[in-house]
């Protein structure tokens, strides 16, 4: 089924750089999104960048989320690692805690948690890992919203433990028939045709459907849409998606823990 509320959250991964170096197009994208997932230091980001990005989120009125990943700076957190459920729990609490503190110290608050990269994909299909991640989020703060791949094990685990969950879809990624994202190792993982990406995003919100790489139609609940901020035309795409949704009378609004399940 589609998103009947006629509103959707537009989120973007932010703060994925280091120290004195520029945080790229992050600030240029902020006016067009409603939620920011801020890197917590394991796959990217550091203390200085976390602080700067939190301040930007507060400046633009964008909801602040933690974006914890695997401890793999060289692989940008996109390489699968063999970790136990306990290790997943520990690294989640550690990273959420860091971003939580920056948000609080700057006069804001943490709204949600979205695992990054390989950790996100692993938790989408590994129930034990998903449960450990959901437990970590819940024990840090049961009011935090857990973002996960729409219809995945992470969404199931979050709902089971009592968290508010956000079914996430991707504006610029292709899907397999089983509902999983196409691996980034494959040539068709990213949708580079901007018109197609916009049309798919609208359809997922309105109808709750998406066409897979094999031409099948599968259901995808879209509570929140991710757009990637590191693409060549990320700012332009964010602006266009923002405009198209407005023109389609679909409101853009950050999710809150008061939202219905």
C-alpha cells in the first residue's frame, strides 16, 4: 500500500568527511531535506565534522539522526564484516552516544538512527543482528526512530522491541525481486537517469510499488526516502526532488516519535 498521509520524509547521509576538510555539498543540500543521518566516526566523520554537521542541521531545522557504521574507514563501511550480535550492539551504543552528545550539547536532540552501508544491508536480512541493533537503539533512548530498509528484518526487529520504525526507500538505487537493494558491486546498482529516479520515488510514495531490475512489481512502503549526498549532481537532484514532491502536493516533513505505526 502507498503512503496515504500525503507526506514523506526526505533524508540524506551527511558529515561523511574529516577534520579541517570541507564537508562538501552538505550545506547546499540541507534546504531541500527534512532529516540528516550524520556519520559517527566509524565509517566516516570525526568529532569536528559531527559538531559542524549538527550545527548545520539545527540552522536549517532538519531532524538529526545518527548514522553508525562498521569500523572500516578505508572501505567507507561498505565491506561486509563478520561481527557478532554483541559486537553490533556495542558499536551501535558507542556511536549513537557520540552523536547524541553532540546534538544535546548544541541545544538539539537526536531524532532517529539509521545504520550505514554494509551494516544496514546485513541487518536487513540477519534477524539476530537486527535484534541487537534495535535493542541498542531502544536502550539508548526508546523514543528514537529506527530507519531500515522497507519491509526488512531491521524493521521487524524495531517494531517487535517497541521502537517507532521508518520504512526507507531509495531514490537512486535499484531493487531485486526479493526487495533487497542491488549490490553496489553490480553495474545497475545506481539509477543515474534523474527522470527515472524521480518517477520511481513518486510512485513508491503514492502507490507503494517499485519496478525491480527484472521488471517485476513489488510492494515498498515509503515512510522516508534516502537521497545520496555524494553524487556528482546531488544538490541539483535534491532540489528537483523537493520541487517535484511539492508540485505533487506531497508534503515533506521529518518523522517524529509521535507518528502512528
